[in-house]
C-alpha cells in the first residue's frame, strides 16, 4: 500500500495536529492516545514514511523494527509501567480495527488490562 502523507500520524509528526509527546529520539516519537483505552495509553511511531503495518515489513526493516521494540520497553519504563506490567499492541488491518496507515505500537497500562482480545 502506498504511504499516505496526510494520515493522522504523519500530520502529528509535522506538528500540524497537536499531540502530547512523551518521548522522542532520532527515529521515533511517542504521544498520548486521544481516546485512551487504558489509564495509560501511548502510541509509538517511527518518523518518516514507514510501512503501514507489520504486514509491510521485510528483511531490510529488521534493525529499526528491533529498535522500535526496545523503545517501547524504554517508554513503558519511563511511564512507570514496569512494576505493574503493560501491553504492547500492533493493530494490523481491518479485523484489528487499524485506523491509521502508519505502523504504530500501542503501549497500554496503568491498571488491569483484562483479557487480550475483545469481541467473541
Ligand atoms: P489504530 O486503530 O490505527 O491501531 O490506532 C490509531 C489510534 O490513534 C487510536 O487509538 C486513536 O485513538 C488514535 N488517534 C487518532 N487520531 C488521533 C489524534 O489526532 N491524536 C492522538 N493523540 N491520537 C489519535
């Protein structure tokens, strides 16, 4: 799928849409989700024009994708989630309800998160 430079997260990266950033480095930013699904709900995204989801990743992406996971753990630690625990979720495609076509990880915590999947 071609990258849509006007997707919400691209616009957040360009500061065209305000966000509450909680973390940034050369490759990634993390910000508070506008509609939190847990007491702490952060969204971690790569800068630039990454694949739209995990489905678009290949061998050339192994290094930065690994660093994204390392960043997710570090951001959870900085958010104070390490003791209680947390969940990291990549929504990929329709059945997962993915809305924004820019690969991202949800970092959820701050209370009992319940079962891993809703619905059925
Ligand atoms: P997805 O469903 O694509 O995995 O997750 C997209 C997430 O982005 C949703 O949890 C949604 O609440 C969040 N979101 C959508 N628009 C905005 C926005 O303008 N600002 C922020 N901070 N989060 C947003």
